[in-house]
C-alpha cells in the first residue's frame, strides 16, 4: 500500500543533493511517518538504519511494515524502556547505523520534541536531518498525532533539511531548533 500510494502521486523533493554518508539521525513527526522510507532512501541506496518504534500494537505493525524496506528497529519509547532505547540508539549510531526517530511519538503530545533525539545526537556526536512529508491530498485520522494518509493523484512534497548540528546546544535550545525545523511547512 505504501509503495502504491507513493507511485500514484507526483513527488516534489526540496532537499540537499547529498547528505554525508556518516551516521545520522533522520526525524519526522509521528503523524507523517507513513511515507518516510521515500524521504530516507534517496540518500541511502542501501538502508543501514534502525528506527525507534514503540512496543505498542501499532508499533508492531509499523516495524513489520518497514522491515519490507529493509529497515531494522529498536523497540521501546520514552514511556517503555526509555533508558534501554537511548543506550541502544547511541550504540547503533556509533556502530555506523543511521537512526530514524519520531520526536513526538509514540503518544505525544503532538509536535512536541522529547529529549531522546537530542541526547542521542549529542552523546553519539552525530547530526540530525529533519523531514517533513506534506501531501496535497490526504485523509487525516482523528488520532492524537492527526496521522496523514496521502490520497492518490496528488503531490507529495518532501522538505528535507541539511544535516544540523545540535552538539553545542543546551537541551531546550536544541529541542526548539528541531521543533521549528519540523514545522516550517505545516499545513
């Protein structure tokens, strides 16, 4: 279904030509993650990524679905196994993996950045790439994250930032930078 929705839409990429081939954290809002593989794969022909995915039932569905794109997962969240996820995420980054994170997931609040993304980026000394996925035609679920499903025959706009460095920033400033970056093209 994900591939079909992608194929049935026009695509616009507003992105850097290249993202350094070093371990990087890729982040998007929880409500926009359905088509995240196509925000990542243009920069990494061979996926070498682990996604932080909750242990909830919907997390199982997401992990299984994204495994078809050869994405691995780290299971847990800030509310379940948070310390383990941080340690495993930092270890994965240091071992050469990219990391995919929804900084407001798995339960929100919507569009508020949790600490984990900043802590992992700073401890592993990696940069963060922010991805906004904005379809022109979509269904929006009545869920906490206002989950977006693109309708066919529209345009999917990917807004992807240059890699940003949060290493020298205090936690509140880094979280604010990430939040602003992910809200630049809010619909």
